[in-house]
C-alpha cells in the first residue's frame, strides 16, 4: 500500500463576537442545518487565502487575522472501501468588516450563543465548536467502525 491518498482540502470559519456566531443555514442535503460557512481550497491556493476567499463569497465579509484552531477529517468512502480523506482546516476570527450577504449555499444568520438550541444545527456542531474553542483539542476525526461513524476529539 502506498503512502499517498486522495485528499480533498476544505476550510470552515467561525466568525463571532462575544455574544454571537455567524452561521449558515445550509440547503445541501449532505450536511443540512445551521453550520459554519466554508468551502474547498482551490488548486495552487494557500489555506489562508482559501478561508478569506470563502468567507467573502459566502458571507460578504472580509475577515482579518483568521486563526487556525483545529482540523476535522473523515474518510472519503466508495461503498465499503476508503478512497481517501477529507480534510477541513478550522479557523476562527472576530475581526471582520463588510455587509452581510447570503449565497446559494444557504442564508447567513447571526445566532446568539444562548439561542443555539432553538435552531436546527448540523449533527456535529457542538463537537466542532468544542474542538475549535477548547485549547485542549486540535483534531476532530471521524472513523468508521462496524458501519458506524465514530467521533474522536484529540
């Protein structure tokens, strides 16, 4: 077996202030619900360039000083076989400017932290935020064991 694998590179960013998170109400069936905006890294693009570009495209905001705060990963599956890995670089920032917009991916909403229980969050939202905002974690990994997706936070 070789030491290389097919890898998809993506980014997510938590844009926030002291009281609120900027969340996207995603319309895609593969990851539906309120979550963080993000997208794919383009060929030749740096990871930091990708997160700045994606935030501008999906939120209309220009972010500054995005901080890498974790990595999420899961296997790319083709039936019963793993065909690679999906890597998500997790960023956060509270430094932004501009006028909020929405995109074809979904509508953007400022959600107060205490109101998160009132919206339809994606299934792994709380684990994701925990890895991003808790300094004891830096990795969020899904593995498949016995046909079940298992979350590991490290």
